[in-house]
């Protein structure tokens, strides 16, 4: 039986696209994000395509809640063999103008404080560590699994406008880099995709379906740790 994919940070863009790509390949899908009102319509839409899917509302900054959601998903759908983690919000470029970074909780490098960094670390790094802790033991026991982390360009390139988020995203990338070699020897693939352009339908490399296809091929080939898109 094909293992379950848990899509943590599932939204109507990239999260849905990743769920759809893996779901159409036979993976049961567990959708996890904090807003059931937004999550359930995604699950309902995927179900109409014949995908086995369920929604599990949880806030990634709530360690106990996220762990419980992943455990429930495994009990309902079967062992989680793929974890897709991308909880950061997709930047809205639909108006043709730069997003309001401050309104989204981002601080510039010079304005970054311990408090503003802590918020991003809890979201990007803390949630990833919690999710991996919940699913990795099963992957190691079976000798098969995949941990897929999606970040923005600031994980690699200094971006002063995203000072606090860049610290957290770079930290997640560093940690993923550090574990991928050891886990490969145990049959667990670790991958990192850094997206440096707007994620919008019809956006070429930035189209959600195109990124999801890239992720699916990387998870199948398992020969590349890191891929950048748009830079």
C-alpha cells in the first residue's frame, strides 16, 4: 500500500498542488493547517478527483496539537511516508505591487528583534521539528520515507526586507542539510526546494502544479537534496 503524504501548511496554492500530485499517484493525503474553514474545501475538491483525503486542523506552533493531528492522520489513513512542510504564507502578487511585509509579520534586518525572530522560528523551524519527530520514527522503522521542505529564496540569499523570516528559513535549510546524509543511508530522503518567484497559476516555473511536479520527481529520484526555482 502506498504510504500517506501529510501536507503541513496546506493552502489553496502550493499545498493543494502537492497534495493533488501525490494523491493522483496513489498516496492518501492528510491536509494540515490551522483553519478548517479554508482546509475543508481543499479536501472536498481533491476528493472529487478520486483522491483519498482528510483534513486535520492544527496550528504548527502548537506542538501537541500538530503531533496529535499527524498521529490521527496515520491512524486513519495509514503510515505517513511523505511529509511536505511549507507553512509560510504565499506572498500575494496579484495586484502587481509588492506585498505589505510588515502587515504579514515580517521585519527588516535592522528592525528585527528577538521577539520577531521567535515568531518565525516557531512557525518555520519549530513546526518542522515537531512534524519530523512525529513521523520520522515510522519512516526509519520501515526504511523508507521522504521529508520535503519548501522555503523562499531568503533561506539561501540575504534579503534585508525579510530579516526575521530569513533567519528562520536559513535555519531550517541548515538543519535539513545536516540530517539528509545520515537519513539517506536509512532509506529516508530529505529534500529542500527554495522558491524565489511568485507562486501563481500560469506563472511558468512558479505555477503551483509545476512546483508540485518538481517535488514529485525529486521524491521519486531521490538523488538531489536541493533545488532552487526562479533564481
